[in-house]
């Protein structure tokens, strides 16, 4: 979209501040196209180099992104305080958020009393009982558990790992399509994204090799429950990826296993392949509660030390009240039974959506996790068409770099009858879309 926002400034700093102010106050919403460099330079009476410098600064801080011929636009999640995304329209079924079904989340029991402490927890940042539970959690799936630490969630952990390991301008290999918050985070850290195509088995080895040979110094991937495509590593794909990584022992490999307990498939982790630099991150928000902003991290000694060193300089530790809450629910037999029930239900619901769409002649992908990925020719036409029929799905643009258009459907809360009705409506919308918009 274009905008009528009034740009001001005679220096790069002033122009950048004007844009940032517009984003923060809502005058420049995510996706808004900024004027071409030469046009804005003419409007402001400055040199094109001044505007280009302003745009470069905004890109380095994650406020805007450049899309080649698509120009420079406000990032989908700009790294500056701004208005929240629009709410889900009233009267429609929300299949866009990627959230678990609340019916499968246990009731949390924080500690009834919290005794005051003298000083801080910097000297003992992890509760022993939760650290023991985290080690067992990793060991269950064969992830090396000799060293573990905690963070405030998966993205918090990944951000700290990348910022401690890389310098601005370095490249990070990321999945394409991939998790939209990660795709927003990487440029916000001043890093470059090296997209790697994904199929049902995860990152494609040849494309990963290309990204690493081009200089990517870190890799972030999901071994299962990948968002948005639902990919998962198979034993064969794991072996192929490890063969590629063997040529780049200095690359930091970060696995985001955020759907560990509800992905519906076994883990085939790169962390078990003898990598020199690795980190395996897990969180509980998808299966125990979205407000539990806690993650466990296993990794090599250097990676863990760098992570904890950065945390020591900032928040210091994860709240012990939160840690005790997580420890309690992880140890609760009823909660564990509910998680097992959830994993089975999610697998059935995901499969039901894929199969229902398939019966309507619509290809869909979702080998694990909570979502289904459906390639389409016109994302906007499909999103708007399904909205008129009571469904709210996510346009794939936020998840893509170079991947083909698609929409993401969160299948976690859909019963079998819902899946059939959704597939039928999807087929109708695709027909209308092809007739009206050429697909």
C-alpha cells in the first residue's frame, strides 16, 4: 500500500526519526511502502544519498525491510513501539493465530506464598528441581543434557544466542517459509537473512549448503512442528543436513523445538550429530500455557556460557516464581496425561484438514505440529473469500521470503466436521478467486 504520510527532515538522522515516529504513532502501518529514494530526495530537497542512508539505518534497526523491486516497506513487526495488529474480525472462526486449544492446557498453580530473599538469584539462577526436569526432558529424546540453562521463551533465547555470536551484517540461514516472528527478529538484530527452502522433511540440504557457502554464520531451524509448513526432520534428512554441516564446523546450529510435546512425531535432532557449536531450545507455552514465558536450552559449553553471560548483564535470571510454577505443572501426572491427549488430538485434527482439502483437490502440507500450509495463487483473495464464509486464516506473506504464496491454517481447534466444511468453503473460494482475480 502507499501512504499520504508527511515526511520531513534535511539529514539522514532527521528523516529516519520521522519515519520511526510515523511507525510508532500509527501513521505508517506495517506493510506501508516508503517513497523511492530519488522521489523522497526531490520532495525534501536533499541528495539521494541522504535518503539512502536514512533507509539503511531504518533497515539495520528492523523498522523497515527492502523487497528488491517491491521497494522499502515498514516491517510486519517493526522494532519500535507501535499499534497492535488488527483484531480478528467479529463473527469469524480464528484459524490464523497458531495457538493451542485451551481445552488441552492445564490449570496452572503458582506458589501460594513467596518468601522474600536477601539480595538476588544471580548466584543460583536455576531451581534444582526444574533443572533436573529439563535434563530429563532433553534426555528423553536423546538430546545431550550435560549442559542446560534457562531463558524467557524461545525467541528470547534465540535472540540472545544470535546477538552473542554474531555481529551486525552477518547472515543467518533461516527456513523459507519460516516462523514470522523469527523473520522479524533477525533484521531487528541488524543481521541478514539467508533463506533456505523447506519441504515436508525440513530444510533442503542443497539450499542449506548454498547459504553456508555464501557466508551464513548461524542456522536456525525447527526439527519438527515447523511453522508454518509443519515440516519435520526424518532420519534421512537429518543425515543429509549433518553431512552439509560437517563442512562448516564453526557455524552455530540452533534448533527451535517449541512443539516438542505436541508435534505428533519423534525427534531426529541435529544436536545428536556431534556438532561443535549447537543449541537446542524448548518451551512449554504451546502445551502447558501461553503465559509461561520459560524456555530450556541445551548446548555446547561455549554457546551456553555466551548465552548466560549476556543474560547475567541484563535480566540476570528467569523468575523463580515462574520456575516453580513450571516445575509443578511438569511434575503433575494429570497435566502430563492432558498433554498426551492433546498430542493425539492435534495429530488427528491436522490430518483431517489435510485429507479434507485433498478430497477437494487442494494440496496441503502439515506433517507435524499445529498448522497446515496451503499453496494458493492469490493470498488476499483467499483470505478475504474465507472471511466472508466465517473463517479467518493467515496470509502466507508474513512467513515467506522467496517461497511461493500460500495461507496458513491453524488446525489445533478444528473438529472433523469443521475440517470438511472448511475444505468445501476453500474449494468455492478458490473457484471464485480464479474467476475474479486469475487465481
